[in-house]
């Protein structure tokens, strides 16, 4: 087992990096390894970071672990697409299947704050009847959660993240106005609006987790467009800037560069703590409860890597479903060129949105739906779309890149259905810690292919309606992850219950994107955070009743 190559942990000696001050530190409580803490949380992203903050605020002792580094955006983030690769989970993984999922920055982060450090900040609520898609819409699976309950927690998450969004939202049931005013819509957003209006579809400024006015220590967004490579100003409201500071203030400890290799169980079969690698050695933290929040690939990997004589198939896996029903979301795009300058790099990439084909079911030959959003890829990403999707190299690529400031594009987030054969399992190969790596198998079904074909035709119509030329489709992209430890109604057909508690081991919880039974047609992070807020309240209630 070798050392981690990322360098030395920063959160030691009773202090942790202060993300809001250059070179700054903030006090952090520390727990001894032999102290039995109430909760050991693996992963500090949308799920783990939120839960760490709320559980600490509710009075529980919490130690959270993240395999990634603890960055100070003011010092550590450069306006450089290549430098910022350090935010992604690029450790070895094996991918296969008919449609292998692209790894790295496209789907998962490795940092304190998780994937939210480089997410695009789009903060959406799932369409209510999608929580019961099997019963009400005839496909997928039902969630054991009620949409009204989720609606209440969405509002709490939106307040905590100071979401900047429109006064009224055009789709779905009534919701309160967003806490901050919407951002001014940039040129690609206005072109999206023009295209939608030409087709008779509604559009709106996108609800975003970056502030449109000062908030606490966060300055307002300055529209520099590096959001998906880490926001160096801290306008972005991520787990790193929102939940982790709250967790520390409430007395939680967060250990950076701490890779959890296994959850141990005691003679009773209950979880007894986590074994983790930090600063060159393996250590063991005792805990009354363990929460896994490593996202849809690392969560099942850890559960499977924690197999023992008592749990030969891995933890929480009596159903055999750990790792199964992996989902990603369709992320196809249509690109075109405008006569006028667009300069799409200015501002967050998705400042305008249409959920038309998420809420409209007439005229579809597929289940589910999709949204589309304005785009603003930075130059390296744009060049790789040209090489990857169009096969352009040399002089043709150079000529194409000269049109960068005139480009316009639309991209979907589309629902992919849960299939048992899409899964995460363990490969024989091991990583730098000596742990078996994940093997990720993925194939689109016919429903996905029909959804993608529909969306590409629709986006093309929209670009044609605004006079774009040289239109081309990028038909192979996916983004976001879900599933692999689904929540459900019983232990035979799911891994956790509605409270994210595993059916098999009463003190083992899973609280991240892996609990989704279906993925819906919107970006997932607000739903993950709403579930984490709900889980914290449920844990508090259960503890009060002596059910923990
Ligand atoms: C490029 C990109 C853009 C996105 N844009 C949006 C968007 O606009 N809106 C939206 O809603 N969503 C977006 N997402 C998705 C969103 O970021 C994720 O769905 C969400 O962050 C997942 O939350 P999580 O808690 O499940 O996992 P994460 O946030 O990924 O956190 C998991 C953490 O666990 C840590 N970890 C994993 N295994 C271990 C281990 N064994 N030991 C220690 N630590 C471990 C990882 O290092 C990581 O930090 C985007 C994602 C990407 C990649
Ligand atoms: S556009 Fe706004 S949120 Fe994005 S990187 Fe710049 S300041 Fe941060």
C-alpha cells in the first residue's frame, strides 16, 4: 500500500483551511481514533457535506473523510482548464459495455466538497410525478418518498445555497421565489430564449447556485465562466463553501486526503468504524454509525470492498443489488454558428433553460423527458468536441476554432432508465492503495436512443429557427451518475429505506446520488442535498425515540 501522491493533508493540528481567506486557517475540533464518534461519514460532496453539517448542528459528533484535497479557491484555482484537472476523480477505473461511460471530470470529483467543487451549479427540482414514475407514468421505479415532503426540503436546500433564480418558475407546482434575483442572461441564453419562443416553448433564467449579490463571505458572480473548473472567487455555492464551513462551525472534524478502504463490522454484524489511509499509513476510526457518501461508483465499490466472512458479498447487499441499476444522464448537444458575435464563454455556462420536454409528454415515443440548457464550453473543451465528435484535426480544426466567438449550442440533461445490467462491480486490478478498482458496465436501451433522437431533432429545429449555420450534433455524451444503492420499499428490491438506512445493517447509511431509484430529467445535486437534509432530520427524530 503506497502513499497518496497528492501531498500532505492540510486539516491537522486543530485547524483546517479557511476557504474564504488567502492562506487562512479556521479552528477545527479533532476526535481521537479510539473515541467512538456518533457518525463517520465517507465523502464530503453534495450528500456527505450536507449531512455532516446538519448532523453536527443537531448535536451529533461527526468525523467526515474525503479522499481528495482541501483546496482554498482563492489560492489554488487557476483560470486554466488543464491545471484544474486536479479536481477530478482520475484514479484507475475500468469501463466497458456497449456505451462505456466517460470517467474523470465528466462525472466525479475528488476533493473536499466533492463534485460540487466543479459542478455547473444548475439547481433544479424533479418533476413531482417522477417520484412515482412506475405508478403514475408506467416506467422506471417508484421512490419511497413523497414529492410534497421533497418540495419542503428543496426549499430548505435552495435557501441554504442562496439559489439565484426567477421570481416565478414556469413549470410544476407553485414554489416560493428563489432567495436571490436571477442572473442576467448572457448571449447564448438569449439565443436559447429566441429559439424557444420561435417553437412556442417556455424558457426561463436558470436557477443557479452562484450568488447574484453578496452573501456572507461570497462576492457576487463576476461571470468569468470557469465554474466547471472550480470557481476561484467563491461566488459558487458548493459543499466546499456552504456545508463544510457550517460543519466545522458546529464541531465536526473533516479529514482531507483520507481514503476509506473498508468499513469494519463487529461481532454483532453492526458497523464498528472505518479503516482509512492518510499521510502514508492505515488508521481506524471507531464510530457508532457509518454513512457512505462517495457517489454512485465509489459507494458500491467501498461496500463491495468491505466484504468479510460474515458479509461475503459486501455490506448491505443481501438483495444482491449493490452496484446495480447504475444510471447516467443523456447529455447530447447540437452546435451551430451565428453571424453575430456570441462570446459564449462569458458567465456560467447555462444561464437559460427550457424544461418544455420534461413536462410535456404529448408527442413522445419514449418514457421520461429532458431539459435543455444554453452552453459555453471553454476553448480546450470546444477543441476536444471538434476532434472527438467531428474528427477534425490540423488545418480544419484551426479554421473551426477561429469561429469560437460566434458559436452557439444547446445541451440536454435527459433521463436514462434504470436497468439491472448497468452496474458497478469490482475488477481484479488494484489502485494506489491496494484496493480493487471499480468495473463500470453501461449500455443504453432503446428508450434512451429514442429520447436522444427526439432531443437532437428538437434542438436542431431551435438552432435553425434562430438562423444558426454549420449545425452539427454531438450524440455520444453523458453526464451525472445515479443508482447503485437504490432506496425502496423493502429489503428484497432495494439497498436502503426512505431514510437512507441500509436494510441489512442498522447503523450503516448511504446518503448520496447512489440512492436514486430513477434519475429523472434534471441535474441531481439539489435532490441529493434535499435528501441529506431530510435524512438528518429523520436521524434526529429516530435518535429521540431511541431507534438508533
Ligand atoms: C462537470 C460536472 C457538472 C455538474 N453540474 C451539475 C449541475 O449543474 N447541477 C447539478 O445538480 N449537478 C451537477 N453535477 C452533478 C453533481 O455534482 C453530483 O451529482 C453531486 O455532486 C453528487 O453528490 P454526491 O454526494 O453523491 O457525490 P460527490 O459530490 O461526488 O462527493 C463524493 C465525495 O466522496 C469522496 N470519496 C469517494 N470515495 C471515497 C472513499 N472511499 N474515501 C474517502 N472519500 C471518498 C470523493 O472524493 C468525493 O469528494 C455535475 C457534475 C459534474 C461532474
Ligand atoms: S462565472 Fe461566477 S460562478 Fe462561474 S467561476 Fe466565475 S464567478 Fe465563479
